[in-house]
C-alpha cells in the first residue's frame, strides 16, 4: 500500500518536480459562487423510509446482476438494496454535523420523489400507497425536513411527484399534490427555495413517469407546473431540467429517453439550468455495461477527475443556446451512481470531491449538491454510526476556508498538481489556496511569497476512512463534538505537498485587491 506521510519540512530530493511559484496577492477574480455553493442531498426515500442502496459492508457480498425469469434482461441482486426506516432528522449528532457545513442548500428529491404521495392529514397514513404512487410522505416526516433545514441553516430544494397518481384522465399532470405540499410547508413555517419539476426526466419512465413519456409531454406538463408555481410560490426558483447521463458513459448501454436539448427548447426560460452528474455507475450497476464502470486505480487520473468538466460543458452549452445568462446548478453528484463504489467512503474519493468543487467553481457553476448526506457508500457521514467520512472532513475545510469569490490560481494545471484559489472566507484581502497532489509516489512543492496556515490531509492508506490533518487523525471526541481544525504556521517560502495529499493554505496577508 502507498503511504502518504506528511513531510515535516522541505526536502529538495523528495520533490518530483521544481516547486510551483504562486502569487496570491496578484491572483485576479474569475467569478463568484452562491454562498450555499457546497450543498448536499437527502433522498426522499430516506425521509419516507423504503428500499435504497445498501452499503457494501451491509450487503453481505458484492452484488451481482441477475436476470429474473421472463424479464428479458438483467436486474440488480437484492443484496444491492435494503429496506430502511425513515431517517431521524431530529438526531442531535446528525444536526450538529450538518450545521457545521452551513449555510447550504438541502435538496430532498431523488427517483423516489417522482412517485411519493403526500398524505396531507395528521391522521394515520395509508398502509400502502394509493394507486399510481410508489411511496407515502406524511406531514410529520415533511415537518421533520422543514425543522432540520431550519436547524442546520439550509435552504430547501425539492421536486414533485409525476407518476400516474397525479394525472387526469388524459394523462396530463395536475398540481393537486404539489399544492398540498407547498401549502403545508408554509403552514409549518418552511419555505421551498427552489424546485425541479421532477427528478431526472432524461430517464422519465424509469423514474415513474407514464410509459412513452416524451419531450412534448414534458413541455405540456411543465407549462402547467410553471403557471402553478408562479402563482402559488412566486419566490420559488424553478430549476430545469435536472437531467442525467447525456454527456457521460454513466448509464452504459442505457440511453436517455428525453434529451435536455429538446426539453429546454420547448419550455422557455427558467430561473436556473440544473443537471446531475456521476462519472460512472458503481459496481452494483455493472450490468449497465463496462463503459459505465471505473476503478480505484483510476481515481486520481486526469481522465476521471476531468469528467465533471465534460458534463458541465455539455449543459453550459445548452444553457447558452436556450437560456443564456442563467445560473448553472449541479443538483446531484457523487463518486458514482447506484450508491457509490466501495472506495467512495475512503480518503481516495476526497481528491475527486475537492477537485470537482474547485473546477466547477472556476467555471461559474453556482451550486454543487453532493449525494448524499448520510446514506450508502457515497455519503458524507456513515449512516449507521453517524461518523464523518473523509469527504465530510474535506467539505468542512472547504467551508472553513474557501469564500464565494473565485480567483485564478495562475499556475499551470495538469500533471499531478492541481491548484484552486478563492478569497479567504471572513478575511478581507486574504486568499485560500487549495493544492491537490495526485501523484501516489512523488512529493510536490509550492513557492509561496507570504506566510500562511497550512492544512494538509493525508492517509496511511488511500482506501481507509481514517484521514489525518497535519499528521493527526481527525475524529469526533467522546461527546461527539467536532475537533478544532487548526492549521500549522508556514513561513514564506517552499511549502511541501506530500504524495497523494490535499493541502489548503490560508494566506491571511495576501493583500489581494479582489478580496478586500
């Protein structure tokens, strides 16, 4: 196994290349992101309870595709899923961990939201969903979402049901269920800041829409939705299309049923153009085809890390054609689809997580919502123990240091070193620099002309969940409290970047005019 040992001092022979010189005081501003840029998802099925991806450690064995009799094709092994009770959103530890990432957007949606029936009554919920629905969302459960969002400084984002249960005799979408959900949200003191009409229309039928659903049907239904939303929730941003799998091989042999190009051409202007991105499908969905798979060995490669740019370019080009000037939101993303690969919960994925945030911020994406907060392998928090995973610690450092204004780091990208810079949060004139060394063997270095505070993340084994900050393992204390994330004073000069490491530098006295 490759060891990533924190270098205590600069040792010239340890570097694989000459140190890269940076000039934080002269880095120009590129763009500005939403104050809730780094956000997260909780799946609707977590709120209602139901069948969702089982973590690999709980699946018993690696799930394999099987073909049920008469199906004509493969399906997932039952071991890939498990039934789960509704998530306890009042749990103090879960709230504490989520609060530390705030302010954020909390998106409660997912495939299951497309067919969830809102039981708008304080009486007992039906034992099974009404005809045309696949699940039941109660007032108590949705009130829990509202209270959780308020407690953790999150603005709520969601989507609405589009299954047969919300359609009239001609198959047209009706707003009755959406109206009830919005009305109850207001009465409970909540607010829905933004919403997609429904989750992932690119795979509409698989997501619960009627068989044969096409772009014309979407446009017809969206017109009803838009009119309803503007009247009933005039302050709610309308996001669209929230599609997936059109610019990447994530879905293997499965091709999108609806094209975002056709959707955006048909529906007219929205408040923000949204999309979803997974660079691959997890091993659970290997039946989709080899082209949609990835590996731990590829996790630090430029091909893997740059895939998020490919999809951003695809949806940004559509935005520029049909709704130029509107913000771009990535409302669902993680290591891979179908619950994430086994290494999604390890330090290895923190490189993708932070590199994606850095790349997309520089390209002007306004919101990036990670899937999920606490369910399956791609979660920020272990669902069984509520223990932070490496991606959570990475997220916490991003929240602590990286401000809203994005800078041009100036150094050449590519190779094993990637650099991103923002104004330092809460420090006028200060600069936060993120340096990611993806070389598993060789150290790199930075030449920094000012003193800084250094925060270096490493692990003994990249596939472990234990991560170290400046050589000390990060963990909650005995009372479940978060540790103080303290940097190490680093004088002006050469800063070491160990092999396979992530380093934040807080340069308080950069005196950058763009950050004043």
